[in-house]
């Protein structure tokens, strides 16, 4: 397992770096400017993949947390914690890039549209998760409370994904929307979005491996410290 992680850790940077450069080339040099929205529509190529990476991160939190509650293994708890931290990075990017598009299109930085509101709720849930992990102490009970919160938070993601149709909000559904309403009229637009989404997923995986390595070292140091200075 360690050998696989080491091999993956060396491969991912080789994929992520060129992939991100390729994404930037596609976004700014290849795809046409959207006819109605203009240049600001290009923020979708960052906004949507960031959302996909955030959702992936929080789903990993839920799965790892479930495995931790079932088995009690600390390795699963580390995966959940690391995925929550990386997921929050991407979720914050979603909430920052969205208003950049909304201000010129909607005339407002923020509206309490159902999808925006539920995304903010998702961010708040996992912010609470990280605060609990940071200040709740190292007891196993705290880790279990956090695991439950991590599982509950992921239930918000399906609601976010269907909220546009369920509650008829004004937030565009980028992939399925018609041209002029946030849609992707040109085939190169769809390819660029999917390619950039793949790059963001690979970036998430790389960041997760790096953070897992750091958390594992922290746990080992804490274990040595506990043996040297028992309570």
C-alpha cells in the first residue's frame, strides 16, 4: 500500500502540471467567447470543476467516516479529515468564483438562490467539522462525533445537484442549460469543461495524498510524545 501511494504521489504531479497548463490554454485560447454572457462566462471552467472536486472531497469524507465508525481504524479517520480539508479549499473556490460571474450577469454579488444557499450550508457544515477536529481534542469520541457530522453533511450534495430543477432557482445548470442561459453551445466548451474537471479531480487526489502523509507523520510524532511523556 505504501509503495502504491509513493508511486501515485510521483505520477500525479506529472499529470496535474501539464494538465492545468493545457486547461488554461483551452480556456483562454481555444474556446469561443459565449455570445450572450461574454468573457465572464469563462469563469465557469474554474467554478464548475471546483464544485466537482469539492463534492468528491465531501463524498470521500462520508465514506471514510462510515468506515471509521464501523472499524475504528485511525487510517480511515485520517482520510476523512484530509478530504474535508481539501474539499473545503475547493468549496471556498466555488463560493468565491460564483460571485465573479454573478455580479455582471445578475447585477448582484449574491442572491439567496436555492443552490447558492445550500452550497453555503454545505460549506458551513464542513467548517464546523474542521473546527470540531481542531479544537475538540484528540479523544476518539470527538473523532466519532466529527464522523457523524461528515456523513450528514454529504447528504446536502444531492440536494445541491437537483436544486435548480427542484426549486426552479435562477442558478444556471451549466451542462444542461440552453445557450444564452449558461449553456455550452460549442463542442469545445464541453470538452474544455470536462478536461478541466478531470484536472481538478487529479489535483484533489494529489493534495489528498500530500495531506495524508502529513497527518500520518503528525500521528506518529504524537504517539512518540505520548510514550516519552505519558499522562
